[in-house]
């Protein structure tokens, strides 16, 4: 799978990934900003602004008019906000790609940001915040990042707080847009049954009026200053305990990132992984258990999530921690068979994901935003294949140490004393 990159006169970058046999296309607009670029006062504005894009633009002043255009071509459209990016996309037949460009460009460049709509949408977002609060499988990730990134903007929730959302005014949105919604900070990716030449023409037609104002980029420059293991309990009367046991790791440009990802696959990637076999199959301590890598531009973590029986949660945490220790103390080092299986697992999952045009956009868009070099899938496969057992064990011994260890818990506990004893 190959891609091409063009840059418009205003600096906007356009990535085209032709997939000739695919009858559809996805157009995604990426803005390199998210909750990491917020303050405590305006926390949640990236996410709120994403919502407001669908509430009316200059060509289509109401949400109904915008949705009617997309429904009229049988398309799908949505958006998402992260801590370092915001994206908006339309998925449609390849022959309707211009409609996608028309709608998205108007939403991005000319949102109305009506004061009445802003006030109305506050209620919607507050209910979304409450929904996450009542859904532990979704909330536990926020609790974990509040713990490991405490004191930085990476530790703030993407949706903000009820207080910050209620306090937002129209000028907050316009000021935020002035800082971040400009051609130097936005890219467009298009994947599917399209050609570079037609995409370049459409990008010029619909995005040439995008502001060229220089971007204000704020970065925490986060480094690991943790000295001892940390535990965070989010008390909640639930019939199940939800946890993430994780270790601080590295950002997206770290040279050993593929070895770290293979290590996470060995531990909890799939139904034959160490965590799944030991925690679920042999002991029956959890239904859901999985390990994954989560990375930002300059920091990340390797974490294992599990949903546990309240009465067995302490035992499960001990078992999960032991699975990490077994690798570092050579009691049960990663085998060559596990290395090979983990590599094929990762390559297979990536190959399956890249059957979808929106996932193809994510693959290339994320790299264009945060990496020095954009790799093709084949180049990523080569990087994965080149990882050695020694590199995997090096990362395990580097990461699985007390000063990188963190545990977040959602459950019906008065304190975290029993969990503290295990990891401290």
C-alpha cells in the first residue's frame, strides 16, 4: 500500500492513499490539537468544538441540513477528539468524494458557533461525561491517566468537567480556533477508490481559504519523574472491579517501540497470551483481560486492563504483577515461539484493520501528525520482523520496575490498602 503527499500553497498537507479495488472512500480532516493543549479553565473545549462543527456552518446553518446532505449520499460521518488531535470524517462512495470535501471544509472553516446551540449542547456533553462516569470499562482509562500524568494537561479528561463545560462562552471557541485551526496545523487524508490528482484539486478548491496563521503549540515536555509505585482508587458501588495495571513507557518516536509492542502482545494480546491463559483460563479471575500500548508524542505506557470479581481483585492483581516479574527475573523469559507468534499477531491485526478506508486514514494520518517519517504497512512489518528476543527482554527489564509501576482501580472499596500492599 503506497501513498502520496502534496502541500497546498497555504501549507495544508494532503495525503492520498489510492485503493483501486475499493468502491468507497473516507475523507478525514485532522487537527493537531486536543485536550493536552487546554487549561483547567477551558478543559474539554477541543471536544466541545468538535461537537459544534455538526451544529451548523455557513452553507448549511443547521445540524439537520448537514446531516441531510450526508444521508442523501448514503454516507457516514462523525468525529473524534483525543488528547493530541481532533478529527472529522466522511465515508462515502468514491464518486461522492467531492460532497465529503464540501461538507467537511465548511464545518472546519465556517462553523456558525451559535450561542444558543452552545448552551443547548452543554447539556448533551454533560450527559456524555456522566455516561462515561457510569461505564467503568470506559472510565478506567481516564482514571489511570489521571494517575500517571498527574499535574499535567495529559492527566485531564478529554470531555472536561461539568464545571468547565458550563463555563464556556462563544469567545472561548473562537480564540481556541484562532490558535489551532489553521493550515499549518491541519492535514487531510483520503483513502479509497480515488486518485491523487483529483484529491489535490478538491483540496485546493475547498481548503485554500483555510487560515495560514502560525500555530501556538503548547507542550508539557513530560518526563518520567516517578520514584515509587502509585495507586489510585476511584470508589464506586459496582458489582465488578475494573483495573489497569501498567508501567510508564515511551512516546511514538522511541526507537524500541516495536519491541515494547511485541512485549505487550506476549503478555495480553489475544486468547493465547500469558495474561489471558493465567488470569482467565487457569484461575477464572476475569472475563475480560488484555494488554496494550498507549502512546502520545513523548510518553506512553504498557497497561493491562481486567474486569474482576470484587472478592478476587486483590488476588488477580498479584497474579498479573507476577506475570511481569516472571519475565524480568528469568523465571519464564519470552520464548522464540512467543516472539514469532506476537509478531504475526501484530502484523495480522494491522493487515485486517487496513481493509477499512477509515483505518487506513488513521494509520497514515497519525504518522504524518506525530512522526518524522511516514512508513508504509510493509515497512512497519519489516520493523516488527527485525525485533530480537534480546530487545524484548531489554525493554521488559527497563520497564517492569517499581518506579514505573501504577495501578488504577474502580470498585466498591473504602480505601486501597490491600492493593497498596501488593505493589508497594
